[in-house]
């Protein structure tokens, strides 16, 4: 299905005044017809009366062809089931009154800009029916061409190591081909939401949550350091490309995809936190030991160079042990003064 843009004249205002003038003429015909019948001019009076009554009864039909479009709005028109074209330019139009506008996603409510107003109701207007106070919400059939953001719900997905993670994304999108959006899929908003879920799962399962050894995230057969936490920009770009491939036939353009939430699932979050803490403690201890060994080596070299004291191997070992205890301990050392002889 190819989109056909209708570049008709914006003659809605002119046609509205013409139809109003016809109504005024119909009222005059009814009045003149009644006067002619009273004046014994039966045939002309009946003709005028019939013309006036017919236009008064059916004159509302042409008004149905009046269409108003605001900027960044489109209207897909069909005539007796056949696609006529799309109005995209803002203005006041008059089209065939028997044309109907089509938008299967008009009543779809998604967690995205442009679909939910402050009251949580879809755009449209309500008509009060009867005395029971019930109102019917009539959704607008116009298709928004504005850039909108879809905030999909958080999903629980297993990463490439099998760890369950919770992730949420925000997708910025817009409609670029109204014919494909309306006729190629049943509901382009629901279609977009489902394709976002599928693309997110396809990409997330290729990455570990954090950097892991011997993991290939690019598919080139070489292990790399890609991860959901450390390569969020790359992951978001791949998600956008994956979604774009899936919604191409729906006439949608994916402008950007961003990760809005990323965390381990609650059932393993505590264990993973302990693992991270243990890894941090090990790294800190390693750094402390490396520094302590270097300081002990420097102390022995300085004592030997300056010939401050001569120590045999046993005393050196004791000194090294004491210095390492002092430098590597978690708490401040309590000094003990030896007042006796070293030997």
C-alpha cells in the first residue's frame, strides 16, 4: 500500500458559506411555495415547497465533508472501502461527504505522549445520551504526525549468563506513512508496543548485566567487554535498529531508543550485591597488600643503605611480619615498647 497525498484546495470555508446560503434559499422556497399555494398558484408553489423541504431534510449531508486539520495531523480517507488518499497539510477542507476517515488505533490507550491527557482519557469528545447521564467517548480519527514517546513497561529478561534482570526502555517514534500504518497492520500502536517487547528481549539476551569473561556480544566470535550496564549507548542503538526493522512495514520511524531502568531482578538482587561487595573488598585488599609489600621493601632498603641497624634473617622476618600486620590491618595498631634487649 502506497501513500497518496491529497493536495486539494482548502475550500472548506467557501463551501460552508455556500451550504448555509442553500439553507437560507430552502427556507425562502418553503415560504414562497406556501404563499403561491395560498394565491392559487398551486404547481409553482408545490415545486418550491418540495425543493425547500428536500434541501432542509438532506442539506446536512454536504456538511459532513467539512474537515479541519491542525499542524502535524493527517486524515486517511476511504470511499466505499477504497483508499482515496491522505490529507496532511493543515487547513479547512471540503471532501466528498461519503468519504470516511480511518484510524484503527484511535481508541488505543498507551503509556505515551499524545495518547493520554491529564484526565487519563483518550483524545476526543463526549456526547450526552438520554437522561441517565451516560456519555459515549468518540475518539478522533485523525492520525498524529508528531514525535511521540512510548514508555514500555519494565520486563524481566534473562541476560546471556541466565541472570534475570529488569529493564525498561523509552522509544521515540512517529508515523511517516499513514497508508501503511492504517492498512498494513491492524493497530499500529499495539503493533509498535509488541515489537518493542520482542526486540528488547532479542538484544538483552546477547549481553551480560556486567562485564563477564569469554562473552561475545557482537557476534564476531571474539570475546569483548560489552555489558548492559557499561555499554548502554551501544545496546540502545541496537534495540532501535531491531525495532526499526520490525515496524518498517507499519510506516513508523524509530527516532531513538533509551534504557530508562536497569537492575537485577529482586530474587537475585541481594546475592548479586553481596558478590559485588566481595569483589570490591578483594580488589581493595589486593591494593593494600601490594602497597604494604612495597613499603616494607623500601623500609628494609633504606635501613640497609643508611646502616641504621644490622638485622639477621630472623629479625628481618619478624620486622616484615610486624610491618605487614600494621599496614594491612583493619584497625589501628596498638604499639608495644620493648624496654629490654633485642637479643
